[in-house]
């Protein structure tokens, strides 16, 4: 991964590290929603919800557009898929490490068993 890719991954995972932002993502992935409608769902100020939306937008997870005075937010499915792909890549690395550890343990067991027999 390039430095730019690593920065993008950091921004994505930072944005998704917060429970409220994950909930906002679930809502906007089902369809475009106004930021004011989103704010009505939470026990926090409109400005606080706007900040959460801004973090998601900077990470590329949502896009916003304006219609008059209303800001509408939509989830970017491709960005969410990229997060999934990153997690799958990490999982594959760990599965490979676990498989190698299993092989080492199995080899060691065979060696220990044959040593005990002698």
C-alpha cells in the first residue's frame, strides 16, 4: 500500500470507529437523508451531527448535495466495499499466519512423539 492508501485507510477506520457515525452510515446507505432528519434521530445538537457527517464525508464514505437550504447525505457503497476489502485482506494475512502456526505445532508434535519413542 502507498502512503496515500494508508492515509485513506486511516480516515476510513477513524470515521467508522464511532458508534454514531456507524449508525449514520447505516441510515444513509438505505437511502439519501437530509442532515436535519438525521439530527432528529440523535440526542445531540444539530452541530454535533453535522460534525459526524463531515468526518464521514472527509473519509469518502458519504457524499452530500444541496437542494435549497437542505443538505442531503447518501452513503457511498463502493467506499464501504473498500473497507470490507481491507478487512478481508487483513483476515487473509492472519489466517495464513494461523495456518503456519498449526503446521509448526503439528510438526513439533510429530518430532516430540518420535523422540519419545526412541
